[in-house]
C-alpha cells in the first residue's frame, strides 16, 4: 500500500491521545477535589471542636464567676432549670454552638455538653464541674492577743469574687470607702473588724439582702489601728567548710548523683551528719541527700540549692536549719517529705522569685527575706510561709495542713479554687474562682518570735459559726 494511503490512521491515534489526556486531567481534577474536600473537612472538624469548647467554657465561667450575683439557691435553681434543654444557636466565626447543662442533684456533678457545628460537621465536648459544700465551722478568737487571731488580716483592701469564701473573722486597717469588696456570691462567715466599725468600707451586691447576708457577724470596731512588723532577717551563721575527702563534695560543692570514677563508685544517696557551709548543693536524677540531725539543731548553709529532681530527708530527733544565700531552684522532688514540719526551717536570702509546683513537696517552714512566692497545685509547702516580698500567688489545690501565711508587705492572690486552712497576714488580699479560706490557728510551731510582730487591734472576744457554703470548680474535659 502506498505510504500516502496511511494518512487517515493519524486521526484515530490523535483522538486516542486526546482522550487519554482528557481522562488523565479528569482523574487529576477528581483527586485534587477529593484532597481539597478532605482538607476542608479536617479544618471544619478543628473549627467545630474549638467552637464547642468555647461554648462549654462560656457556660462554666458563668457558673464559676456568677456575674449576675445570684444567690446560692438561685444559681442552683437556674442550673437545674437548664436540665436536658439545648440552648439556642450561638454563632461564632464560621459556625455556631449549642449547649446543654445537666446537674446530678445527688452528687452535685454538673455536665456541660457543647456541640460545635461548621457547615455539616459537628463536634461534641463535655466539661465536668464539681459542686462542693463546705462544712460549718465554729470559731472563737480573742483579738489583740495573737498575730493570728483572724482568718485574714489585711493592712489594706480585700477583694473577694467568684464565690470565694472566708470562714472566720477578718480584719483590715482600711478606712477607704468600698475597699472591702464582696462580689459574685463571695461571703465572710464571721465578723469583719475595721477602724471605727465603719460599714461604708464594704461593697456588696444590691440583692435586697442586708449586709449580714454577706458578712454573717456584721462589722465591728477594730479599736486602734493594727500594725504588723517583720523582725530583722536572721544573720546566716558562718559554718565549717566540708573537706574534699567526702566522696560527693568537690571544691566545696556537694553534688548527687556522683559519677563513678577510678577510685569511687556511682553514688546517688549520701548521708551527712555535721554542720557545714557549701558553695552549692545540687541533687538530681531522683537522688537523695539524708541529713542526720541527731538530737540537736543541725545547720547547713549553701550559696545555691538546686534540686531539678531529688530529695532531702531528715533522720534523728533534732531539727534542721537550712540556709540558702542566693539561689533556690526546686523543680521536683521533696524536702523532709512526710516528716514533722516543725523540724525544718528553710531560710532563703535571695531576691529571685520562688516558684514551687505541684510535683514538689516541702514539709517545713519557708522564710524568705524579700522574695516573691508562687505556689501551684496547692499543697507544695506543708508548714508556715513567711516573706518580706511584695507578692504571694497561690493557685488551685487544697492545703490540708494548718499553716500561717505571714506576708505583711505582700499582695496575696488566691485563684482556681484554692483551699487554704490557717491564718493570713498581708497588705492586700484578692481571691476568686471558688477559693475557700478556713481559719485555724492550731499550728504549734512558728519559726520567729511572735510576741512583738503585732501591735494594736483591740481586745474583743468573738465567736461565730459559719453556714454551709457552695462553690464550684472545673474537673475534666471529655
């Protein structure tokens, strides 16, 4: 056949190539569209989830903070009225959320269920709140006889909100109008003592209830203005330097664990039984330094005490005075864990702020010269806290050990449902988020002489009994 007779075969071939390209393009478009849809769907899931969380958080914050200043019963009735009822749609960003609240009357557990929706995608989250009721407490105190005769004594203002409660008498030197504020269901179950017994210093919600609904014992006269004074900070003792023949000491620094060398084995636990002054003490990797206090007062001094994760234990019937000149880092572990808090006093002379988290435990008193103190998860220190600093922050957790917090120059701030048992002296107090302060001055040991740290303040004896109080706190997300 002549070659020119095959020209017609090119046309079907071209059509087949065009068809293949068209099919390939369609496939690529389909894959691309599917991938885009998956990206959009994934983005919608994330948006719907965070919208759902926002809805649950908004309802939980209303219950915790009670911005409309509802009474306890009115707030409970309102929560109960929402049972099994879905809210109207609340639009946020590209979607909306609806919320349902269920309260178990028998347990007080509140489930806040929120559904976030973006386009046709929905995500559901549940936030659990715990409803707690404090037990009645009867307190009898004699003012003017002890620096710790009040649940709280503030030189200046007191701000309670979000259901915060003080069970016990409260005192203040303030004469400023509305400098003592009770909002959001906050109460004082006891007597408020101020100069002249002036009720104008108190600000409370206009619910139609009398002042005694918010301050059960009313407002009485403090008498003379009360003055709290920190004693002079103790001079740190000069102690003998350790010798380098101690296997965990090198050039005056004690370090645990001690790595294995040609002449020494690996050492993670060591006991010292003499007074000493160290350049530094470092304890890490779950190592333990045991201090044998014998039957006397053992004294240890160090320029820096660094415990990323380690332990200091006490043995013997005596006590330990631990002096830290400049640096105290306590990341994790324990000091005198489970021991008698009266057997340990830690003096911190540095200026850097101290932060103790929930994975630390100190059974003893902490006396800081000028440092600010932050405690998280509540029960970091089981003993008295003394500081000349300007700030003490306590968030969350329950302090079941009775203690004194003596910070006459500081603003003390409680948040996240902290529960404190003992007595507080400060220059200003703020408390919110369901904080509870319970008066108890039964602590048997205080590391400084209290006979001259307070003057003035009257001599009245007061007995008051608290009513049960309800507060709320967040538990978990699901």
